[in-house]
DNA sequence: TTAATTTGGGAGTCTTTTGTCTTAAATAAA
DNA sequence: TTTATTTAAGACAAAAGACTCCCAAATTAA
């Protein structure tokens, strides 16, 4: 994994919500159970996601969460970075102090390419696109 | 960075030692200063590297560390995994519970390819090769 | 109106990682 | 032999991340 547990849980939760029928409300505890995420911990994360505008929340019986349009069209990277701060893959694999684009270590260039491709992978598709395609795969394999 | 501080410091130290004249002894404090690594922390890491056989250590005045043949021909990945345990990039970027080779999420395949290339990048060259090539670059740019 | 349910908010715990400090052991030079 | 120097070892402290718990606020249903 590239990011922390917190970021991972946030993405899994939001992808879970993206796969629900439109306007359906899902309780934090249901997501936690289904995705095997520590329940109270996830509740905290969803609380923050609500503040960021990635989910709408409703209290009381019948309440729960649903994904917002903002989250639907956001990329995985955007959401992760909002939740856990910048994803810090800037430094080269050797970690060498003087290693830079001017003074590249022997692994620098290939690493730079791979890093860019990873960034692209998680920033070029929207959450809803990823969720929809994944639903299709699950359906076919049934 | 893919690995932790501990792994990063270990690699930087061993690459530093690999760039020294043959048989030269370098003190922990010198590496720490030169590479801007917390001095006592690095000392601990070098202590462990000595146990693993990646460096030879000599006490007393004129003492210090030098790289062993084992470390010279080891890959960066081997050393990192010895020092900090397995580098855990197994799980997919989406972290989805059911995402697997049979049930791939939409990002799974590209991620698998990138992960393999990263593994290759840090496991196909020996520490000494990397160090030598880097020395050359630094020399040319002077 | 009351009780049950669900999120909001904050405090607090546990664990892991990172980093510091102190003393002992070994070695070399004075 | 004594002193200075350098690593070895282990205890300790600080910070960050992961996770728990409790109570308040809102909402719904009885």
C-alpha cells in the first residue's frame, strides 16, 4: 500500500458508498462490518469526510451516509490526500541526499517514471468510474 | 519513499560506505553528519547492520565501519527487508477487500505491473553497482 | 412525550516508529 | 598504565498512527 490505514479505509468506504443504489443511506457500522474495518475508527473517518463534503450524513433511526457528487467525480488521490495529507513519494528510492533531477542516482530516472505512472493511475479516474467498473467485474464473475 | 526512515537510513549509510576507498573506516558520526541522519539513531542501525554482516565494525580510536562483500553484492531491497521487515506493497491501490487477481478492481492490473517494476528496480542491481554509477555522475557534474 | 437509534465530538489508550541518553567494552595512543 | 576514542547495548522519551469509549445532539418511531 502506498498510503496509511486511514487513507485506505477512507477509499474503501467511499468506493463502498459509490456502489450503492442512488440516494441509499448506509450506516457506518454496516460499512465497517462489510469491509472489515474497525467500526469506531471508521466512524471517525466518515465524520471527517462529511466535513470535507465527500459524504452527506443523516442522524437518527434510518440515518447513515451517502456519497456526494464531489466525491463521485474526485480521484482516489484527491480524497486520500485530503484525509491523510500529501502522499509523499517525492524522494527517490535510494533516498540519497544529493539525488535530484540534476544529479540523478542510477535509479532516479526509472523511479521518476514509475512514480508518475502511479500518480496517474490514482488520479486520472474518478471514484465513480472505478466503482462502476468494479461492480461490473463482480457481476460477471458471479 | 516506499520504505520507512529506518530502511532509508540503512540504504543511505551503506551506499555512503560503498563509495569510500577500499578498506577505509568511517565513523558513524561522520556518516550521520554527511547524510544528515540523526546520529544516535544511525548508530543503532549500523549496530544491527554489523550483526547482519552488512558492515564490519571496529572499536576505539581510528575505528569505524566499512562495507562487507555481502552488502556490496546485495540488492537495495534485500537490505531494506532485512532491516525493516517485508516491504508490503502486496495489496492493491484501492485496498478493496475482494480485489485480487481473479476479481481485479479496475486499477489492479496496471498496479500489479508497476509494483513488479518497482521490485525489479530495487532488486536487480547490487549496492556496489548503484554506488559506482552514482559516483561517476557526481564526478562528471563537478 | 418518551425511547431507541444514529451521527458528532472529544478525550483517552495502545502500539509502532523514531530518536535520545547513559554506561560498558574494546582499542589505540600518550 | 592511563586517557581518549569509538562501537555495543539497553533503557528511556517523544511523536505519530491506529483504535476505543463515552456522552451529547439530532432524528425517528412508538
